[in-house]
């Protein structure tokens, strides 16, 4: 019900825009979030958008989350990418306000982002 796309390879300093299409749920009732899982590390929260916005500290200055209610989509614009941003990026949906991954009800399949130095 969530389909993430837009990942790929980019050089450090570059930008990528991830997209996530939602289907089969009442999109406006859900907070949407992005998480990522760097190689060999645990999944971590990036940003959430619902009635309000919330970013992880590392994302505040370089990442921008947005959503299109009419298209049932959420986006993550990533700028000034660094090698440590490499990982699998996931979109997720929850009816509520949380940054805890285990509390999210729906997950996309993940899209790989590779940032080379």
C-alpha cells in the first residue's frame, strides 16, 4: 500500500527526491514518515509530516518532507547529500503522532540511496 521510489546513486553534495505513493488507505488520516537504514545499522527516523512537521536533528538543515493530499503522495527532498546518508530509505504511515518505527502501521518496500565521496 506504500510504494517508495526515487533512490539511486549520487555524488556527495548532490540531491535526490524520494517519492512514496499511498493506496488503499485514507491518506489524510495518516501521518507519513521517512526512515532509513544505513548498512549494518538500525533503522532510524528522518522526518514526519501530518498536522505538523518534525525532523531528526541530522535532517533539519538538508532534508525537506512534503505531501500532496490530492495525489496521496509524500516526498523527501534531500540536499547536500553525504556518504553517511547511504542506506535504504522507507516511507511509513501511522494514525497518530510518533517517531517510533515499531508503531507505524504501513511500510513501503524501501528504496536504496547510495552517496559516493
